C-alpha cells in the first residue's frame, strides 16, 4: 500500500522529485494548450525496492478525483505483480468524432527492466477502458514472469540431468 502521495500539476514541464532535473514533456506541435500532465511520485515504503512514478496525461478529458483514484488503485494493483516497475505513463483521450462505443481511449506504458509493456483500449466508458488496459498489462506481466520461470526451470533441469549422467 502507498504510505503518502504528493503531486504537482504542470502544463509543459515535469519536475522530478529531487527538483534538480527538468524533463520536457514531448507533446507535439499540434495543440500543446489542451494537454495537461500530472506527475505523481509515490513515497517508498521500506519493503519497496524502487520508487514508481505515475505520469498521467489527459486530452479532452477533465481529470476528476474519482478518475485519479481509480487509476491509482489500478496502478497499485500492478505494483503487486511487478515490484521492479520504474514508472507508468497513462494517457486518457476523448474523441467525440468516433463511434460512441469507442470514444474514450486509454493507453498505458509500464517501464520495467527490459522491454517496456504497452497496452491501449477504446471503450464507451472511461472507467471500462482503464480496467481493460490494466487487465492487458497484467496479462503481459504474467506472461513475462512465466517465461522467466520456465527458462529458469529448464536450466535447473538441464544441470540436474548432466549431474545424474556424470554419476552413471
């Protein structure tokens, strides 16, 4: 669980927790005024290995406390699956020109050691899109962990087999 939460809202720059680094938010040249960026830094708990940052970007969506809490609960759930996650970038988008069942789009990029995990989904409801993206990222984490375990198990079995053959 998270012990405390700090957040600051910036439109063009994200300031790191130490305040010494400035990261420019690359949002393109089309319409930089309609983007809002929210950086949430999780304060580490003593059992937690690293700090996980949440970078939340909205486009044509009003960020409410309920949406923010929903995303935080989903990210907290993902933290239980992969404790080595570095940061999560969540983008919420509303496009009223699309079909009503695909108006809200949510995309998530989870930075982990190795290749990043990415998922996106479009739904009629923003909360449903967030839930589907979280489910897709969960599946990717499980697949990655099971591949690692299978590889580790294969190496151990190979070593055991060579030892048994050497004794014969």
